[in-house]
C-alpha cells in the first residue's frame, strides 16, 4: 500500500514462503508476480526425494498443484513441497455422517454440512441462505471431517457458480434495458415521422386552398381581408338601396362638379320621359 500511495508503484512483486520437507533450502523470497513455481523451487535448491505434493497456500487453506509450471499470483503467499508425513493422502471421500464436527470448529459459526449438501446439489440460493459468502475458507471443517470430504472445494465451487450466475443476470438485465431503449427509440422515430408527414399534408392543403382562392380558418390575415370586403359590400348595398351612388367627385373643381350634376339630371329626365316623346332640348 505504501508503494502504491507514496511511490506510485503498482503491485508487481510479493514475498513467497518456500517450505516443506520436499524442498532443499526452505526460505522466503521476494519474487515478481508471474514467476514460475518451478523457478522458485530451483532458487530454493530444488526438490528433495521426500516431496509428495506441491501445495499453493498453507496446509489447510491451500490447494494441490498438479504441476509446478504455474505462475505466482498476487494471492500466492506460500509454496509447500510437502512430504507424505506432512500431507498424508486423505483417501477417497465418503458420505457425510452428520457428526457435526465441522460446525463445531467453524470460526464463523456456519453450518458447513448444510452448505456442503446444497453446494453438491447445485442449489446456489440455498447455499447463500446458509451464508456461503461468510465462509473465510479457513479449511477447519475439511480438516476435522471424518469422511474426508473436501468441503472447502465445494464452497469455492458454489461461490464461483454464484458469481457466474450474478454476472449472467446482470448481462441479461443490461440486454433487456438495451432492447427496451431500442423499442422506445423506434417508437419515437415513428411518431416523429408521422408528425412530419401530418405537417407536410397540412401545408399542402393550405397551399392548394390558397391557389383556389379559398380562405381557410387557419389563415387569420386572409379571413380579416374577407371580412373587410364583406363589410364594404354590405355598405355598398345599403347605399344603393337608399339611392345613393358613390360620386368620387370631391377632388374635382366646382365647374366640373356642376357639369356632372347637369349630366346626371339629363339622365334622370330622359329616363322619366314617356316613349315616343322627344326629350326637351337643352338650350
Ligand atoms: S464433519 Fe464431515 S461428516 Fe461430519 S457433519 Fe461435517 S461434513 Fe458431515
Ligand atoms: S472453511 Fe468456511 S465453513 Fe469451513 S470452517 Fe472455515 S469458515 Fe467455516
């Protein structure tokens, strides 16, 4: 932690204990992560004739390596080249006899036999109900089990399966969310397309109505013009019914206006003269 915080150096090495009657010079070595176990054993003088099993980790929590051609990882704290006396072969596992010894030694007060039962049946939900993830994999239960059941291996298996299941659930949930977002996007694009088409149709209808000279309710300017024209027509009709015709003579001179009035009077008198009579000649 000090290397990372004070010197900015990531975890690239760790101390590994090489021990057991199967190694010539047991010792602690600082080694780069990724170094081969066979290389480390070579640094410790190689194997003695007593080496029976190579265990990564301690005698209780460790696991047997089937080859020393594996790398050191950040969790590799010990490499045990055990003799037959140090790590006797437990023999084949037999059935659980429900003796309860595993539960007696569990430092976390779990029920190892129940977790074993459900892990073996791959009932992962039940293993979690029995607090599988509280297990610190200390190996005490396996050590005392008279049936030599590799209990910790079952718990590791169940944990890995549970993590896989959780990952699958998360990825299925993400896929569901992506699918719903896609459907929503398609629906939104479809709605926008329909709206655009409706607007286009309305614009076309307005333009064709304008070409035909028909006003539309949607064009208030045009409606106002039509209303003004209507009012003017009504006023004109009222004046006509009262016998008043528009003269538009205000801008003319008095002489011109007199001539117009005289012409109007002649028109009226000729219209009132009976047929066959000649109108009186103007002197
Ligand atoms: S110690 Fe072994 S045999 Fe006994 S209850 Fe636990 S799992 Fe079963
Ligand atoms: S390995 Fe787990 S279940 Fe077994 S004794 Fe240790 S903590 Fe308890």
